[in-house]
C-alpha cells in the first residue's frame, strides 16, 4: 500500500447518494484474472449501450479526466464488500474521497488500501445541530450550528440542504460589533465610549445576544462568536 502523506488533485463532483460498490466496480466486468481496474471505475455509467463513451458522465468530461479527488453524497460505497471498488479509484489516480457519509465496510476498505475517506464535516455538524435541537439540547445545537457555519465558510461558502436550514438566530450587525469588542476584552463602559452610546444600550445588546445564542455567560458568548455562531 502506498502511504498517504499529502495529496493535491482536481476534485470531481459526483453528488449522488447511495452509490454502491457494484456501480463503482461492476462485478460482471471482472471475469478476467487480471481486471483492468482503471477501465472498471464506473464502467456502466461511463459507457452507452453501444459501448461508446457517454460525454455527459462527469469523469468523461475533459476537465475531470485526470481527477485526484472525488466529491460525493451520503452513504457512498453501500452494498457488498468489494475491494475492487477501492482499487479502481486508485488505478485512476483518485486518492481522496470526500463524502457526506460512507458505508462502514467501504470506509474500512479505503483505509486499508491507502484511499482517504473524508466525511464532509460541515454537513455533519449541521445535521447534528438539527438532531440536538429536536432533543431539546439547545446549547449543544447552537455549538454544532456554529461549527457548521464556520466550516462552510472555510470551504468557500459551502451549501448543502442541512446548511441551508441553520439552527439558531444570527446576531444583528450591531450586536456582533459589540460582542467582538467584548471578545477584545473591553468593558461595557469602554465599549459605550468607543461607540458613542450609553452603557445601558451596550448592556441591552449583550443581553439580547445571550438570548439569541443561548449563552449563559460572557465567556461562553465570546466562545460562540469565535466558533462562527451569529454569522448571517
């Protein structure tokens, strides 16, 4: 197995859920004692009924013919355990798969063969926020939503169904401005002086930020802000 250190490559989007191992590496195409794993990858999807290439399939597009990273949906690698579904990826130079989730057995096969399975953390965090909210765990829900927002921002504004339905209410621009000054260590009076407003007004904004984010203390409010909660 080739050890995994770092990997740079073109990311090919195949955003579908429940892609199974037979779709990845069709079993009936493996009659040979020495299968061509490079040609095996998504063989049915890449070819038309007459055997010609389907130009609409993403891996047949010129810009994705030399892909190094596959980006896909939920439950990737479902179905029977089939190492050829991993070997065919490697034969095509794909060393990393980024998915919303993986089938357990396929994930283990990836790890054992030097193919890195990466779960899309932003989407997972957003789904965790929803789950916590349904179970009346507001504080955990807000923390998970904050993490999802930050990760999505770090990924260049990533948007998935889970991320389009955030938990919690974002701060207003003024509230965020004041909490950023709180995070900088300023007292309410110092913030009031800087913003040319009253201490009472500052206290009101801080209190409403507590309510919106479910924070129990000044320190927790700052922690949530730094984690990304409150971004619109």
